[in-house]
C-alpha cells in the first residue's frame, strides 16, 4: 500500500486560510489504513480547521467527505458536481490522488493534506516500513525476497558496505541493514551462492530516472473499444 | 604494467607496499594539502586522497591529488559512489588520467547523512546518487582501461590507465560473506585492496585464511589497514562506534596505562599516549605483514602525518623503494 503521513497542522492552516469554502476530501483505501487521510482523518482535519478559523475570526465554511479511491475516476465522478461547488479541495489522498483529481476538477485548486511517503507494509500496528521502490525491473529472486534498492540506504547491488553494524545500517541504529537481512535470508534458503555473482550496473531507465512512466495494456484498450462499439 | 604508477611498481617488485592517507581540507587554500604532501613524501609509495570523507564538502579528491602530485607525492584518488552518476564518474576519470593520476580507489562512501558523525552540519538533505556501487565502479574502470570502452559501450580514443583499488572490511558483518564479496571486487578488476583498520590481528588472520582459500590474494595485492591510535579514548571510540572495527581489550588497557602512568599533567598524558600509539602501530604493521597473502600496509595517521617517519623507520619500512626510470 501507499503510506502517507499527515502534514503539520500549521502548514495545512497556511494553505487553507485564505479560502472561504473548503472541502477536506479523504481517501478510504491506503491512506486510511495508515491513519493519515481516510474519511475519518478528513473529518478530524476539517474540525481542526473550523476551530482555528473561529479562533482567528476568519469566516470559512469547511466540510469533509470521503470516497473509496481517488486514483480511479469511477469513484469520484459521482460526487464531482458537488465537489466543484467548493473553492478549495484539501485532499488527504496520496499524491497520486491529488494529481489525478487536480487534472479533472477544472478551475478549483486541490491541495495536499498529507505527505506521501512510500510503498510499505504494516509489520505491527502503527508501524509502516518501506519495502519496494518501484524500480520497474524486479530482482527479488536474486536477493532472497528482500529489496536492496529500497532497503539498503545506498541501493547497493553487490552486498553490504563497510558501514553495517550489528545488523543495522550506518545511517541509524533504528534502520535495519538491508544487505545484512539479504545475506542472512539467503543463508537460510541455502542460496547464498547467488550472491557470489557480480551484478552489473543497472539500467535505471525502468525506474523514475527514465522519466514519468506509463503502463499501457493494448489488449485491455482493444476490449474497451469493442465494448464501446457494441453499445453504439 | 597496467598503469605504471609507483604503487604498482612497488607491488610488482615484491617488497611490502606502504600507502598513507591525506584528507583534503574544507577550504579553497591549497597550502594544507601541499603541507601534508611534503610531510608524507618519501614515507609512503602513494597516498590516498579522500573524496569528501565523512560526507563533508572538501577540496575534491582529483584537485587535491593533482596538488599532491605536483609536490612529488603519488596520489591514490578516491572515488565514492555517493555523489556522481556514471556519466560524471567517467568524465572525472578521464580528466584525472589526463592530469596524470594513475591510481584510483573505488568505494561506496559514507552516506550523505553522516556529516562527520554529526560533528558538522554537512549536507544531510543532499540527494544520494548510488547509480553504481563500488564493485560496479571497479568494473567500469577496468572496462575503460583494458577495453577502451565506456560503460555504455562507446569507444575511448585514449584509455585512462589506472591502477584500480577497492576496500575490504574484514571485520564487517556478515563476516562469513565478506571474503566472497572481496572476491567479487577482485573478479571485477581490483588490482589492490586496502582494508579497514585492523586492531584485532587474530580476526584478520582468520579472514585472510578464507581469502587465501579462495585464491584472492594471488590476483590482487592486499594492504592491511593500520589506523595509528592517538589515545585510549580514540581506541574506545573505534571499538564501540566504528563499523567493522573491534579493538582487543589489552590494547585499550595498554593505552590506559600509558595515560595513567603519565599522571595528572595533560600534556604529558597526551605525549605518553601518542608514544604508545606509535609503538602499537609499529607492532600491528609487523604482525599484519607476517600474514601470508598480505602485500603491504595502508597506514592512516589521521591529522597526524608527522608520525609517519617515526613509524616507518621503526617498522623497518624506510627508505621506500625508488625506480631509476620513474
Ligand atoms: S527490485 Fe524494484 S520492483 Fe522489486 S522490490 Fe525492489 S524496488 Fe521494488
Ligand atoms: S549499512 Fe547496509 S543498508 Fe546501510 S548502506 Fe550499508 S549495506 Fe546498505
């Protein structure tokens, strides 16, 4: 899932304070799981803004709403007419949701209510960890299912650097050394010999380095076209 | 000869090689580099010029290496993977070779958040590059030198002739994997290896046995790392905080004793510890050079270059070999 974190309220207030009619718009999938921007959090942020506005004597109408997903039009289209009656949408969806809604909403600004962090998992309640960096060319079969790109602070491809210390990364005692985990995992799997081979320089063009990425599925597009023809 | 560097010649001669370390300053003034180069000249076969060590901005390794070279000290330019992508790396390598540099050590480099272990502001907000890692960088240098090709495959009219180095942390975790990782560096093309500072000679011996069993010592020249200890405090810090370094208690006790015996006079205590530190360094050099497969030492007298002459003389490593046609 995509993990997000609420922005400091001061920052949010500075974004919204000059608007008169604000919708705090939550997304009930990933960012709801990480307690950052679901409908419930949108409701709380909306009331915090209302309280602050009252304190500051700023006249402002603040409402909240939440939908299942901000990254597919079918979820937000039904509410679009109403959303367009506000003069600011403070979206607590991830950055994808903010971008996507922004492109479709017309003359109304959409501002981010949260900081989008990473793709992660929930090892325990209230803890979220980054496990994949979306590099576009997965090599987890070579590294015991543990990602050196996302989980080594230097994205090293050929084993641990000299900084690994008691299983932790040189950047912090709080961060596991990804390569320590990889080597230990591969020992457990009996495949550590895979780590004896040199990994050549990567082609990073499949990652964000290659520019904005698109995945196009021609067969799905064709299917959609056929459906459309049938209907007409 | 792959590069014709002085370091390569000494290693080829079969005599134990000695490299030293020169850290460039946080300043645009060349004098500090020139001063350190004068101190080290004649007391090592080549000196590593660190590349923004501890992730702090300093005179670049290449520029400082050229300053040292002008003083007659052969440099080993260091190149970290932290700050440049492969385009900038190869451009710098061509430039370095054009300026007369002949040795290059490839390392990952401290993460940009290190900021001299938090003692300086540094640039923790810098983007980390790590387009390639140190092993891949070794391979790039080798491909440039031996095939006259850039990493991307384009031809180089004149290939840069570097003697290629890499680092080895024998005490780094996971320890059983370290010799295999070293083998990768050597298979990729590392002509020489400098190790992390060794205080625990027994640990290094046992790692070297594994290294020999893999036949690595025959394909590369391994130089054991010696960090000259200055005080009991420094040894304790190295033991507790520096990754891959452990300091046996007897060594710390020796330093403590030197300190305590000197009494309450701070200056005397400092001098006594420095004297003991030099003795320890000399002993470590001798012990490390006795280990089969070790071809030399990398002696780091950090911000204490003036200690090098005493250490080398006491270790029987002075004068350094010279080559008439060089
Ligand atoms: S290799 Fe790439 S796709 Fe696979 S887990 Fe790592 S970053 Fe994600
Ligand atoms: S300590 Fe481990 S995780 Fe951290 S940079 Fe080094 S190899 Fe990567």
